[in-house]
């Protein structure tokens, strides 16, 4: 066994896992397992600890390094685990020298924790990779960190303040990936609609996307990860309307459908803002498919408030729903607010998931008979331009784009004719 990486959480972690694996391999490390954690919920951190214990049982010869957001915000928790050889912070994990120094590491050494102040980090460099092993789409980090302080969120303390990758470096990275055969590029970050505020001239995300599509004309499919709709700029809306290389799928950082809860979350949009954004974008791009994050059972949420979160699924026309039962994170303002009973939180999350399943079913029904271009993945699956999963009747070669007619669906995925 050489170097393995176990990744939890967001697409940004996927990019960073690839970079870490390459740094560790170039340092000549062996029998090493890197656990790249997520801190978005207490459950995510618990799952990481559970995974570490399982890995230690199954591969006792391996050295386990823990990094990622959960390791950044609670390093001593992981350092106290006897299974863990070292804990590395989110900034340190991206440096080749961190992995070169690890080659002579002794499990009992006092330097078990290598985690520094993430808030002191002022820049984010592009992580030059030529592709992602096992993926037919390539993820490109354009931004890291977040300047906002939503009352439920621990992520700024794991990622630091917002900082952007210079536009030229992003263009070069994307050009390299396209030249190496990537059929689809996904731009990722923690808060990508804040892109550029820290760069000279303060270019916005829409300007970056226009630059990419202009300077790398061979891009076939471009996606953007979760966005904050109130930060969508005019150039971004122009690209949505006029360049169909940008895929018709947006995932919204929505979080709730009730204005009072949104205020208590310290979000910057209202319920009407979200609904209006979806309506406006659909006028520009009628085939746009929306996904969204919604939290169930936020502190002080009443049944009436929750009902408005249920209703917004239909009012925004959401299709792909990510439901999070509220999880209090120590150190956040929401953890000190009056909590909704856990059984109520779980029941509301269940109701939201059921609402999401209804919305997905409606979308799948509407796709029957449609012609779609599908980018294939491993096995017998692929994704449409709107990010809906399609199953083929036989295995397909990964990384191909197929024109298909949708024959039906199985309640979760489309079925190709």
C-alpha cells in the first residue's frame, strides 16, 4: 500500500485530496492513509472519527494522517485518538513541504499537531493537477474561505477568510485539464460568488467564467458549484443566458424559506429574493435545474416557519435537495439559541426529504421522451446537462458524451433508451 485518501464533504475537498495524494507520493511516503474531514455538521465529524477507527482495525500497518475542516477546528480531538499519527491543518495540508517533512515522522513525537491560524492566511494558490483520478469531470478551485458569519456555520473557522485564485492561474489550470482530455470542468470554492473581491480590480465570478470560455474555447461543459444567489453578478447572468457551454444547473445556498429564520441565520437574502432569482434565471434559461441546501429544525423554528421552508421547494421549483438536520456546532451563535427538540428536527428533515423526492419525481416525469447529452461516468451511468443521473442498459466507456432519448425512470434516475 502506498498512499490512500479518504475524503469527506465538499467538492473542494475532492480537489485538495488529489493534491495531497500527489504531494505524499512525490515525498516517497508509503503505508499512509490521509483522512480529509468535513466540519459542516457534528455528524460529519463523528463519521470521520468512526472511519479512522475502522481503518485502524482493517489496516493496522497504515499510518493515519487527519486533515480537513474538522481537524482544523478541533485538532486536539483527533490528536487524542491513538489511531492517528498526525493532524495537519487546512493550510499546511496543501504544502508539499508538509508531506516531505512527514517522511521521517515518529508516531510518538511531540509534533503530532501541525495546525496554524487559518485566519492569518491571505492568499490561495492554484493547485496544479492534470486531472482527477477516477473522475470524468475535473474540479478546479477558484476560491477558498468565507467572509460571512452565518450563525450556524463553523466553516470560516476551518477555512479562513475569503481569498481568490488569480484569474490567469485559473485559465491555465483549466487549459491544462482540457488538453489532457477533461470533458467537463467544475469550478469550486467555499463561497465562489465572492470570487475576486481580494484581487486587483475586484473581478467577479461572471468575469472569470467569461474569461475561461473566451480563452479556453475547447471547454465543452462548464459547471459552477453552490452559489449565493444575492451575489450573482450581471456577467454571470449574461453567461447563463447566452453561452450553453455553462451547464443549466445551479445549486443554491438557500438554507431556509422563512424570513425570520433567515435573519436569525444571518443570511443576506429573503424568501422573496430566492423566489425572484429562480424566476429571473428561468426566463433567461428555461431549462435551468435548481438544487438547494435547506436546514431543518434551526433554533426557534416553529411549525409555521418550517412550513414556509417546505413551500419554497415548489415556489423556487427545486429539483435536487440537500437536507441537513440542524446540528449545533460549539462556538457558533446558533448553538446558544433555544434549540428545537432532536426528535422534531429529525421529523422535519424527513418531511423535507420527502418533499425533495416529490420534486425529483416531477422532474424525472418531465424528462421522459426528451433528448439529452449525457457525460458518462464509471459503470453504466452518466449525467445530463441538468445534472440528473442517467442509467444505461449496458456498461459505457467513462468520459464520453452520448446523445440519448430518455425512455423512463426508476424513481431516482433517468433511464436511457
